[in-house]
């Protein structure tokens, strides 16, 4: 009962995601395409939710749907008035479909190949206790093989805490490096957008060009 | 999950919708009467006793208004935008706890009677949904095909995203205190402050950063809901009516609905996160949770109207400066202050 | 736990239905007395005729605000799991470590913030 329920939902949301992705490539108006991408992001969030990654799912919406896509839309809207379509957007052609199928086959081959080559080791075998830090141990213990109802409930309830614990111990270095990345982004934004502050006669009051 | 559960969930969702719609309708009347009181005039008082039928008259009027669709509008987006505004506003209510289950059934104090029992990412869900609400505004501004609405949409969207940052940071001291993102968990953790079921020892120093966070949160919520003094998108004298200039009849009403519903949601959220939600100092039977929750929410709604009647509007550059140069650093330093307190063991209830 | 999210889906379905009902109802009930259809459907302007939105040049500040929003939003996203994992760090006796790593992170970002303020990035003029 529980499994079939999840499979049905997965099918529906994954299907919507694929349809929206195809629409994103095929619709004429760039704003519509951006909206389809927002839809794909939300569907991905729902798929994360169904994988019991609750925290990741809402963060997906906050960052991708709520921030990155708003930036995209801002830029697109500056350049296309309603009703305008992008002449450079291609119509779907036979060669495109063929290319897409070939790429999909290669992707599938790479994924299955990597599974076969690794012999599923990484999925089943746990790192030995000596390799773990103190902080990882409790997580490893809770994820020991047969999951009881109780431990799985605990893991689900503690999902954001577990994400935090892993992020700030095992993945500490990538996390700290992210701050440098963000710093670079800030500097980049200012350098691009504020090349010459005084020379802005055309936009008095910051309200457009009319 | 049985069929009964789904039916029960649908009933609760319908109840949340009906109550919120009714609340929204009477919030408009409440606002007009209170602003009238501030300005020494009666406000609408002719339709029904004390104007109580006024919201219904307004709704009927808007329903029969002429529908104008601009010629160079992007039709699909033009219809989609008000739907997004309305839906995003209502979806906020999904995770707000209204009443403790303990009071009704006597068991399971950890769950609450809201739309859903308890979600371990409730606070982040709120931020996610309110960030999606931005789309309603920016798409509405663009799709009408008018420069006034486009500029209104751009302004409004920039304002909303700027203040969203302070909103995201303002919740952190509370999370540090309560140790959970679940809204019901936060209410339970705060019971020491505002009295009730399980009294906990309180450290008053912890209240300082939480109070600062509360003020930051409420200010950001004013900006998020485009309320005075942050109602730049609707600065009538500059931009006609802002992002919904090109909308008429019920589609205009949907933005109006969305705005007022998100005001109620903002009040309910501030009450839940910072004032202890359904917990109250006095416990009088099963309905006391709902009574306390409503009273605290009403306080914030009154605050919204009060501020509207009192303060003038910001200028746009002042608004952006205030968001980025005052609110954001204050919220960030406040996070550090709270973290410093909890690291030294001050202000944290024994786990 | 997953079933806890089903009511949200139901609420969403309700909202879609309500939005559709409102739009369809208002379409069929709305008054049809167009006095001058041509003029009504133009973009709003006080008596002039306008070309609507002209694509092209808009103030770059909107773009700057959006990009800085993405940066600070990602920062906030890191603060959330950090805040919530405090209890478990404290239980293991690592609370100072927990504090220090975020101070380092925020310190690096503070450099960026000071740079932005110095460059007048938030000056809307």
C-alpha cells in the first residue's frame, strides 16, 4: 500500500517535471521558458521530499525557485516585452531529437557503467569505525542495516539536524570555501554592475528611461 | 494513510480556507473603520449594522465589474500572476499551529491542531512559500504590458527580495533557542515565557536577541506584504497603482485578497514565532488555545493598521538603504549575539 | 512523516480550484458594456497613447539587488542548518568549534559586505 502510493506520486511529479523541461526548450517566449524552469525546480523539490530529504527540498525552493530564477526573470524581462518571442530560439528539429536521444543513451550508459564498475560497494559497505570522527558515529549507528520503525521516525524528525551535523563536520572545508565563492560573487556583481558610478545621467531617480 | 485521513485533511483545509477568507473580508472592514477612527471620520457604516455587510457588497461589486484585458498583454502570464499571489498567500497557513492537540484529546502534547500536524521544516517552508509569492508581483507587473505596472513590479520585487534576507536571518535566534524548525515545537519551547502547560525556567538575557529578532521580523513582514510605510509598489502619485495597474474586476480582487491574506498570515506567524502562539498565561478549557492565538494575531493586525494610519511612506532609495544597510546587518549581528549567548550557556533552556 | 505533507497538496488543489472558479466566474459575470473597446485595451496612460514596455535599458540596480540577494540568500541557507544543529554539537561538547566555524564563515562574508558598502552598492541613486 505504502509503496504503490509512493510510486504513483513519483510517476506523476517526475512526469510533470519532464514535460515542463521539454516545454522549457520548446516554448517561444523566453519568460514562459523561465516559468517552466521554475516549475521544474518545484517538481524537483517535491521529488526530494519524497526521498525524505525534507530540508533539502525546501532549500531547493528557497534558493533555486525563490532566488536564482527571480534573477533570471529580472534579466529576461528587461529585454522582452510581453508577446515578444526570441527569434534566436530554435524550433524543434529532427536532428535535435536525435541528438537528445544519443545523449540520453550515453548518460544512461555512464550511470549503469559506474554502478557496475564500483560493484555496488559504496552503497552497501559502511566505512569502518576507525575512519569516522566522533561526530559521525551516531549518524552511522542510526543508519545501520535493518531500520526499525522507531529509528527511521527519529531520522526523519531529525532530518535538518542531521544535515547540519554532516555539513559542519565532514563537509566543513567545502562549507568554508563556499564563503570565498560568495565573496567572489559579491565582488563580481559590483564590478559588472557599477563600472562607473558617476556616469548615470540617463536614469534620474532610478526609475527607467522615459 | 487511509481514506478517512484524506477526508479529514480535506475538511481541515476547507476550514482553514473558509476562516481565512472570512477573516480577510472583515480585515478590510476593520482596517477602514480603524483608519476612519484615527482620522476622525466614521468609515463605512451604512451597509448592514455598523457596515458589517460592506465586504460582501465589495465582493459582489468586483465580481460584476467590467473585465479588461490589455491588448498587448501576455495572456497566459496575465492570468497566472493573480493565481500565484492568492495561492502563495493561502499556502502559508498550512504549517501554522492553531491549537494544542493536548487540550482537545488530552494526549500527545507534541502535535497541534493546524492544517497539518507537525512539519520538521515548517519555518523554512514559510520562507520558501513567501519567496514564491514574489513571482505573482513580478509577473503581474510585466504581463500587463504597461510601463507603470512594470516599474511597480520591479520595485516591489526588489523590495520583497531585499527584506526576505532579514526575514530569513530573524528566525535564527528563535531556532537557536528552540532547537527546531517546527512551528509547534517553537510554541512549546516558548511556553516558559508566556505561561502555560509546562513551565520552564526562563533566562531573561535570552529575551534580548529574540526581541530584536521579533522587531526585525515584523518590519520585514511589513515590507514583504507591501504595507505602509513600505507600500512603494502602490505609490499612487508615482506609479498609478503599481504592479496591478492593468488588472480589473476579480483579477484585481485576487491581488487584494492575496495581500490581505498574507497580512493575516504575517500576524499569525509573528504571534506564533515570537509571542508563543496558542500558549497563554491562562488556561481555560479546550478552546483557550484558539482564543490566545486569535488574540495575539489580532494584536499584530491592529499594529498593521495602526502603522498605516500613522507613518508616511518611505522614498524608494531610503527603503532600499534601510533594508540593506540597517536591517540586514542588525539581523546578522543579532544572530552572532544569540550564538555567543548560547555558546556560553546563557539563555538556553535545559534540553 | 511523508503523509504529513498530503494536506499541503490538498490545500494546493483547493487553491487551484478557487483561482479557476474566480477567473471563470468573473469572466462570465463581468459587465459587457464596452464604450470604446479600442481605448480600454491600451496600456494605462493619462490621456496619451503609449507603446507599453520598451525592452532594453533599465536601471542596472535592480539586477545588482537580485544578484546580491542570491548571494546573501545562500548565506542564510547555510545559517539554518547551523542554527539547528547546535543542540547536537553541545551534547558532544563541540559547541565552541560550532561557534568558531560560523564566525570564520561570517567573517569572510563581512569583508564582502564592507566592500559592497564601500563601493556604494546599496546607494540607490
